[in-house]
C-alpha cells in the first residue's frame, strides 16, 4: 500500500453527505465479484480513514444494499449503521458508528440491477456480439451507486482492488492493468496516486490489448482492435507533446479502452485508462482531438481537480485549452484554429440556449440542489478555454505557459476551488502586470453571464475556404465540382452546419449523391447531416438515422437529433417510437435526459 494521503483542506461540497473535516477516507481496499446474470456487483469495501476523533463516518450511497459493516477488517467487530432518507439527486447518507480512534471500516454490500453508474450490455449490444460487457461511468456523482464512498471531487484516496470476472473476459480499472486474460478470471489492481471517487472505473468484457509504445496501448473488442490501433497510432506523440508543454506525465501508463457504442460520452479521463467512444474511429485520425482532450485531463482534472462541481470549469476550461495546444503542436496552427472555431460556435449556441443573462453561463456555478450533470456543458469547456485564450492574447504564450506549468506542478494531487484559483492567478500572474486584471475583466468571466467583450475574435482560414465553397453551391455550382478533396471531418461538419435551412429534397439528394453523407461511417458527419434530413423529411436517410439512434449512445449526438425530430409536425410520435426501441442501448446518463425530453 502506498503512503496515506494527508487530511484534506476542503471546500464544502453540496453534492456529498461526507464530513471530511471530521473523518475522511484515504485508502480503499475493494473486493468485487461481477455477476452478469443478476447484473450485480457483490463485494466488500475496506476504507482506511483519517479520523479527527469522530464518532460517526458519513459515506455517500445510492441504490446500494448494505449487508454488514465492521470496524477494522471484514468479519471483525460489527458496528451499527443506517441509510438515511433518499434524495433523488444525492442518494442516501450511509451513517456508520465509529470510535474516536477508528482508522478502518469494512462494508459488505451489493449493487442493484439499476445502478446508474453501471451499464450492462447483452452480447448483441457489443461489437463482437459473443459476450456481455460491463462498464462504469462514475462522473459526476455516480460512484456512490457502485461503491459506498465519499463521493466528492475534493476528496482523494489510493486504492487496491480484486475483481472476480467470468473466465472468458478481461477486467480493467483506472489503475495498473493486465494486458492478458487471467485463466481464473481473478484480477488485481493498484492505484498508488490518490484520486477522487469520480475517477473510479471498471470495465469487463471480451477485450484484447495492443501496445503502441512502452507506455501506451489500446484495449478493445477483438473485432475493433485493428481499426482502433491504426486510428490512435499517434498516441505516444500526443503524450510526449503534452509533456513538452506542461511537465511530466505522472501516471506511468496511458492506455485507451474503446467501449461499445452505448457509452454516453466521447471519452472519460479515468487515470491510466481513458474510456473512449467508437464514434471517433473515423479512419483518418481526424477525430482524435477527443483523445488529446482526455489526455490533457491527466494534468487538468486528474492531477489538479475541481474541488466541487461548481468549479467544473477549472477541469474543463484548462483541458480544452491544453487539448488545442497539443493538436497545434502535432498538426499545425490551421488545424487547431478549426477546433477553436467549432468550439466557439458551440459556446455561442449554448449561451443562446441557456439565455444570455442566465447564471448558468457563469464559469463559477451554483448547482446546489441540482444534478451536477446540468453544469457539464459548453460553458465550462469553451468559456473556460476562451478565458485562457484571452489571457494568452493579453500576456503572450510564454508567460501563460510558465504560469500553467507551475500551477500543475505546485498543486499536483490536490483540489482547487474557484476562489483559491483566482487568488493564485492574481498573485502569480495578474499582479505582475499592472492593469492586466481590468483588461481581462476577470470577474465578468467568472461571475457574470455571457461572453465578455474583451474576448478576442477566433477565425480559421480553412473554414473560410469552406464558406466560399458553400456559397458557390448556393449560387448554382454543382456540388460534385466543389474543391473538397482534402477536407477533414471538421471541414465537412462545418460545411453542413453552414448550410441554410431548410434545404429542399432536391438539394439534399444532390449533396448525398456527390458526397455520400447518408452512408458515411463518420459519426460527426452523420450527426451534422441528419438534422437537415429530418427537417426536410428526406426518406433515403431514414434507415441510417434509425440505425444511428438505436446503436449510438453518445449524448452529444443524440440530444440534437431527438430535438430535431420533436421540431417536425409528426416528430413527437416518431421520436418516442425510436426512443422506446433504443432506450435499452443507452446508459442511464443518457436516459435521464431523454426520459424528460420525450415524456
């Protein structure tokens, strides 16, 4: 076991029942058995504690069946416990009686088949269609649905785990991982760097591994592995580029796990093992900026973590900025400029959707009483990035890079809240440049709605060429004659987003004949194309849309498509029929959105 982490200095977290200033977790010893037939995890969690003479330990739990609790090791001295009243967002407090000198408790428990973090897939929902599959999604506050824990991003712990899985499957965690299947189905894991509960992860399935370098590699289902290996062949270059920018990679290995398509996000930055959606397997490495994003989280988020979900922008704003710097180093400034413009467009759309005066467009949020998933939108990502881009514009890259690199180094394996960050930013950078804070309009970024006027404009030469091509087509030039031969996925997506709606059936048919949008294997292109086909009732795309909605679980794509269906005259009934068929393929993170949208 690694050395215990220190007692935390914490910002109060409205999304956790824990009282870490009284007693906090520091190390987890986890033993789990995976039961695919019952769709349950059964096991024991032994927590080592930092106890400031407390007589009660509060953990977060949701839909867990707690069977027994002991002081010390399992089957030791039994101690009273109770689950408090259930809250729809927070779950239940697990109250455990301890003594002032208690430094260890053990909890035997099992999950429920509907545990929100756990996605149980039948063989037919996987790429190989031979074996079932399990994966977890703990962010933001779903770790408590599969482990009784102090489920706050400000509380860190190390862990060891033993997982018993079916012998024909490989088990992986956000820890040291096997590269081959165990003959007994038993796997052992260690995570020696302290992490918050939302970075706890488990996946079990028919998986194989291919190394890419001494410290990077790909896990995927056997039928997906060759494609994924080719797609991510620049992974080691990405890690080395990130280190050149902002300091050494502190997690030893960086591997990717390509999940089945029901995964609700593009990626999840689980330490040592990023989970990624297969929707980025475009065949031309054009969507790998998502991997650069998850890699960047190894510094901004995993290394220095938002103290609460109100401070989420400290994870994502830095990560988006870092991601684009990695992509610029690898593929050039014009490529990174496209990503910046796409992100800016998404930010403008989100501000318009939330409302220009909405407090949810502040960087520092107030999510108390709400599901923190409501704050996981483009404001944290793109407005956070735009603040750093503005700072770069005002002080220059060398000064900002020095600041960021030092920030990561000084606060490694610690949490950071917004007020503490602002104090650090002032002390280490803004105060060195008289008048800089006024030029930056820092308070307007952090505590005011919308986008401050000081934000510099963003532009892309490659997108300007796309706009010119689109204008030629609108003026009567044949689509097949447009200069599109060297376009990346980003240019195609931008082209589709720029098209004036609504398009006629004849226009859609011409575009489809020229460019094969409906038959595209690129999920980003399909997601940009389908809103046009839905609005015009373009029937040649109906089967492809049906297949996309019933097989892909990535929420980023699904939300706009269901909304596009709802906006058509007969779309509500159609959307509900599609959702009824697709719902079993979606993770609870997605169904929680669509159950409300399509009720």
